[in-house]
C-alpha cells in the first residue's frame, strides 16, 4: 500500500475540528495540509499494526 501526500504538509492536526466544521477559512493550505497530515498519521499507524511479512506500507 502506498499513500502519496503531494509534498510535506505543515502545521498541526486539530483533533477538535477534524472535518473543518467549526472553522473553515477556505484557504487551500489549511484544510489541504490537515487532510494530508491525517493520511500520513493513519498510514504510519497501519504500518505499525500490520506485520511486515503481510504487507509493505509506504507513505510519502
């Protein structure tokens, strides 16, 4: 499994506002990077849970 994020996302993940419903500025940089950080975090978590012999998981 490979997840590509299209660059290095910046900033923090706002766990209190995961879908941007509390505040959304419409600026591509904020919501786009938020989504990409979540994808990277979930991919890393999946890689930790799946045995190395069962699958190869990469995130970039």
